C-alpha cells in the first residue's frame, strides 16, 4: 500500500494508514501468485469479509510485506474500494 500511495496509484487510498481497518487498499492477487503471497491474517480477514467485491485471492495491500520473491507480482483493483 505504501508504495502505491507514495506513487499516487489510482484506486489505492489507504485511508486508515495501513491498520487493516478500512479496506481502501483492497487488491486482487493474480492466482499464479496467491501461494507465494500467502493468505490474509486474522485482522485482514475480518475486513475482507465485509467487502462485497472480495475474491478468493483478495488481500489488503497494507498487510502485504514486499519481498524480492514477488518480482513480477501482478494484482488488479476491484471496481470499487470500500
């Protein structure tokens, strides 16, 4: 999320500042990358459960810690953020 907000990526607002409390940084991870990225944590899961646009590979980008092994990672944004 921080990389996206620092670079003014449209559609990633990060209203809660990375606390997994708003859902405005929702991304949908390409299924090829979902195992590498891993599942959402408990707080993230609670927030995603309230999102009508959730998909099986949805994550809150504020909870994703960037890693070199993610080089080439592909995500897309839902039509609407919470």
